[in-house]
C-alpha cells in the first residue's frame, strides 16, 4: 500500500477493531484474528510489528495466569482459600460485604485472571448468601454479588499482573518506551488509594444502596475436606511466585517469566498439579486478544498515526510543563474518557500509544504519564466498561440496572474523592511536584 494511504487505512482499522471489542458484536478472538489478517493483507506494516504482541511479556503473563488459575480450580485450592476466609464473614451485613471485597482483592495476588476469580467466587458467594438467609430477590444478595463483581476488576488494578488492562499497559509501555514496571513499586504507587480507599468506598456504597441484614446463624455451609498433596504443592508454587514478584527489583526477573516458570512447574509430571493435557482447556482467546491489542498499538505508532492522535489530543486538552495538578487532572480525564469509549481493556492500548507526545508536553516522566492512566481506567461508570462485572451479574442472577446503579455511583465518588487522594499520595511519593 502506498505511504500516503497507510495512515488513514490504519485509522479505519483502529476504529473498526476498537468498536468491535467495545460493543462485542463479534467474539473478541474473531476481531483479533481479523486484525492480523487485514493488517497483513493490506500491508500496513511488517510481520514483526503486527505480530509483536506475541513476543511481549504481557502475552506470556496472561497465558501463565490461565494455567495457574486452572490449577487453583482443579486442585480445589482456590475454593478452599475463599471458603475458609468467607466463613469468618458473619456478624453483620456490613462486615459480610467488607469481607467479600477484601477477599476478592486478596485472591488477585495468586490468581491473575479476573474472569477466573469471578467464576470461582460467585458460586461461593451465592452459597454464603443462602447460608445467611439472603435469598434471591433480597437486596443483600444483590449487594454481595456486586461486591465481588465490582471489586474484582477495579481493586485488582493496584496489582500489576492481576488484570487485562494492567497487562496491556505494561506490554505497550515495554514495547513502545522500553519501560519496565516493577511489581512492588507499582503496588506502592497504586494500592493505598485504588485498593484500600476505593475498597472502603465500595463497601459504604453497597451497604447504602442495597441495605439488608444477615440471619442470626449461618446454616448449610459444607465442611472442608482435608488438604490434598496437590493443594500443598500448588500453595508452595504460588508462595515462591509471589515472593519473586515482590522482589523483582532485587533480582531483575520480570513478572512474566516468573509466572511462566510457575506455569511450567504446574504442568510438570509428579511435582506439578496439572496433567499436560490440561493445556487444551486453557482459554487462548484472551491471549490472542492481548496480542492483537499490543500489535495494533505498535502499528498505530509505526505508521505515525499515534503522533497525529497525540497532537489532536493535546490541542483539545493542552498540557503545560510545571503545571502538575492540571496535567494530572487532564491525563486522568483522558484515561477515563477512553475507558468510556473503548472499555477498560482497550483504553490502555490507545493511551500508552500517546505517551511520548504527552510526556514531552507535560514535562512529567514517562513512568508518571503511563501510570496515571491506571486511575482513569479503574474509574468505571457502566458495567459494559469491564466485562467481569457483566459476567458476575449474569452468574449471580443480578439485573444490569442494579449493577449500573452501583458503578455509576462508584464512578462519581471515585472522581470526587479517590482522584484527589491519588494526587496527594503521588506528591508524597515525589512523583509530582
């Protein structure tokens, strides 16, 4: 294709792919394969660029997370962890909701898959609701399901390998900027506000919007069987993986390769917890989706479309060197608007592609510009922006109208309270002046 036509055709492909991913008119893997095919047939870039997502660490971290998550499900370790902690949630409805929110966050450390955690937690949550007298139709049952459904994708934004948007962001930053994010420093930067403060806000909103009370005593909770050898081995693998993730700044091993090693060990005969045939059950659709997103970002930047989009964005919302408060607000707003347009999964791909232009215009460091988007894509107003919320609502039998009541309220409160708190915290850490 001639050089002059590459940019407009790439722009059309960008709008087409992002639109299909946002609206789910086609399965995400079909759109991903269509991107690879069209980009190559139209000769918009080289194979090294279009398929660069497959060599990104984000792709391998998603794949390894799928394998480890399957181990959590098959061995029963995930259900045991959730069930043993959930049994301590009785006492009051507020404590019950707070416990579910906390549990949804904690499991993200060892099970890096939003949909996997939803599939694990919702059946346990429904069983607990039945035991505590929160039958179908009760506000408390709605609140409990949404506590898991909303906390799972939003609070996990504070843990680097725990959800798809984080991995898209990290993969794009590595591919475009050579920027490697540290597990522990990332957690310190985001967890106090995006996990702790927003978790508390979520609990308060659920208790207010869906008030209820628990039965005096729980009944019908099954007794946990003795822990198996496979569960013990998987617990050791997870403990070592988590320890290496948290100390990556010391040994220099990227989280993706640590996760991949853990996945290989899980599949090893005798010492692992899964048969090799278990790989056939791994959901590769999400992996191809990640690879296509990263390849699309690389193509947008290689063709020069990213630079043009950056100039357009800066003309609408001008950044100024030295005006950190203004820059912080504009970049957060940009991340939030992109999330409204293309969902939380697609927003990091577009935003990170504009980082070079925004860094130069704002005077902020590339790390700060890249990291601010996390605040934006973790501020959701509608369930469609995060597929795990829709999935949880379907599994739990919750109306999307009720889910929207919560997400809309939570989004507004996050903008008014969490964003200013984040600005203060970033100044304390020295990321802003």
